[in-house]
C-alpha cells in the first residue's frame, strides 16, 4: 500500500461525534464542511480573513459559510486539512469562543462507563423524547423547537400573507422591560424575551425546517450561478472610474483655484464612492482572484484613502459570520458611544477585541443621548478607522506567513504614501493657514458620513437575539439584516450597500448584480416563509433612531432605578 493510499484512507476515516468533541477539548480547531472533518490549526495563523472567522466555526457545520465566502479553487485547496468524515447528520457544538465546553477523551470514557441517573433515565426513554430534550451545552435549547407563527395586527391571528410584506410584522426586538426596583438589570430575562419574540416571527429551528431552508438556499445559489450573477460587470466599473476621475480632477482644480471648501467636498465625495469598490475587492467580487482583488483594495483603501483593507476584511468577515451578536460582532460593538441592545448594560466581553465593553459611568451618560449623538459621531467615523488601521498594521494582527504575508508591507507603504500626499502635500503645503487646514480636514472627512450611515442602517434596527447554533446561515442573515429600497438611478449613491440582505447571502457577488439577485431572494423568502426586511432610506433611518432612542430610554430608567436604590440603601430602607 502506497503512502498516498494510506493518507487517502486516513482522510476518509469515519469519526464519531465523541472523537471530534475530544479533539476540540484538546484545543484542535475542527470544522465540518460537506460532511468532511477538517483540522484547521495549521492554517489558522495564515488565514487571510483572520483567525476569528474560523474560531466561530469550530465544532460546527460550516458548509454554507465556506461556500458563501470562498471560491471553488479555495475550497479544493482546503482538502489537505481533511482528517476524516462524519457518517451521521451533524448537530453543531457551540464553539469554544462562544462559550461552548467540551469533554476530553478520558472524561467521555468515564461518562460512558458511569452514566448519571439522568442519562440512564434517557436511555429508557423513546427516541422522540430524547430529541425533545437537547443538551444545553451541545444542542439547541428546548425553546428553539417552537413552531413558526406570524402575527397580524394586534390580534395576533395567523396570517397567510407574503413573507415580503412587513406592514403586519414587527421584525425588531420587543419592548424593553424596565430595570428592577433594586436598580439591577435582568439581562437573561431580556435575552429570553428577545428570543421568544423572534421565534414568533421566523421559521421553527427544528432540524427538518432548517434543513429545508438550507436545501432551498443551495438551489438558489445554483440559480444565481446559472444566471451569471457572479460575473463582474466591467462596463459598470468603467462608468465608476469616470466618476472617480471626475471627482479627483474637480478636487484638484478647485484646490488650485483656492476654492477650498469645494475641494474638500469633492475629496470627501471621492472617498465615499471609493469605499464601494473597496468593499467589492475585499469580497473578491471584481476579478475573483485573491491577490488581484487585494491589490486593488490596497491601492484604493490605503494609498488613496489611508485605510487598511486587510483590517477591514478581518473585521468584516467576523461580522458576516456572527451578524448582530452583541458579544461577537465587531460592527455593533461601539461602546461607550452606541448600544443597540440592552445586553450591553451587562458589560459584555467582546470576543473580537478580547476585552470587556464596560458599562461605566461615561457609557451610562453617553448612551442616554445616543439617538441625538448618532449622526454627529458618525461624521467623525473616518478618524476612528485610521486608528484601527494603524493598530492592525503596526501590531501585526494580520498573517505574517502564508500567501498574504506581504500584504502588510504593501499596506504600510500605502499608509506612508497617503499621509505624504494628503497630510504633507495637500494639507500642509497647499493650504494657507492652520484654520483652513482644520476646516479642510473636517469637511472632507464629514462628507464621508453617509457611508457610515449606510453601513449601520442595515443592522442597527434589526434583531440582536441569539437563537443558537440550530439556526441556519441564510435564516440568520435575513433575520439580522435589512435592505434599503431606492430607485435604480440612485444605486450610484448607495453603492450596493442598500442590498445588504442580498449581499449577506451572496457576499462574493459583484454589487452591480445585487438588484437583479434581489428578485430571486424575495422568491426564496416567500418559499421558506422568512420575512424579508426592506425599508426606504428615510424610514430605515427612523427605525435606527427609534432603536437607539428606546435603548437610551432604558438606560435612563435603569440609572434612575439605581439612584433610588442607592438612596434607599443610604437611608437604611
């Protein structure tokens, strides 16, 4: 028997659930894809999309996520990390990064030899009874088997309306409870209310329902491929380039003629438009080549904009995996300035930043007024991105080996070039005095504010409830993301970000094809009875401000309750 044959047989060996559990307990990063078991430890430090995206898939069937984010060539290259296969339908573990716990091999053997009274009771029960009582650690909790229901109006009667009709549906979190009389906040009670609310609206989390959704989602993906919607529309990009060059020339012309405000406006508008192409490049939606699209992204983001596209990819990939999770999604972790869920009152630990998002006195004050501060703070958003970009590059948070090792150095060169042409040549040499420089800096950066609104708009007003690992990838994306309705002639302004629900289902799709794909996604939502959230730009902004305002109100209520509780304690009551 040749070594190649032995290796092939090893990779095809059937692995039990207990074997995989023991591997994860020993620290192995095991992921399931297409019923094949992959040990990704060796690849983890080199993954261009960052290690956190993989860590959130440990112990889970990541087939949908891998298909959505990787080309067929990349999926083929993964085969070298295969260590076996599964022979039974897989039930996801909760990944260690999300708090899942696992038994080592000796613990599993001990538990098998010495079953507990509860386990012996289950041995005598029927298979149906066993499936109705899943483990709180490894399986979906019992509330996740609730049947699918819709509410219509205030009566709560069943509705047979289309899944895309939102007039009768409240897709967002339920009314938030007040703080307790002692000034405490029952985060678990609120979390359960959020979960129960979503389970009333979205399909049941039982395996058959979620399996049907995944099957139809893969069929939809096949239709999308057949329709050519993964092919980039380079003619549309030619028009984009004309717009970019025009804005750059206008910026330079007005600068030379000392129309400084107009020049700053043109530069800010250029940065706003360039972000959309960087977004496509980060998802490999232009050439579909990893290095080619990364270079395009670096040339635009770093050299022209001073931002790190590789930092953005590391951040954004996690966002796509754990969308709207308060503990895990960095795109909604803006403490102490914003909180879109009362879960942040509990001083959560961010698994992305690996730190506590403390609900400290400053946060308690700022969050009470967050709905008023939303737009002003977003005008300063670009300055925060500079900081995050430099942290990523200087601290070496990206891969230092593997295919992406040199991206860090190209990004560093891009940062030096940007601050040379913008900081030195433009701000320092081309502007007459300090006040003009500060005005130019602020105006050019404030003009990019709409893109920050567009990014947050599709998620801030949506659900942040955690329905657990039983929820399928497509349902989770559609539950936590909304589209923005706008006429086709305004697509240039929104840059594809108005189709975020579609984009989350097909992240590698070029943005010029998202409007056509939206029709297919609507049909899919109707078939699987998942509500499709879409609002106008103004209405969507209203819902975001409403969510921020409601959380702000609860922050005020909680502060007042704590104040009363402190007074009672001092007075001896």
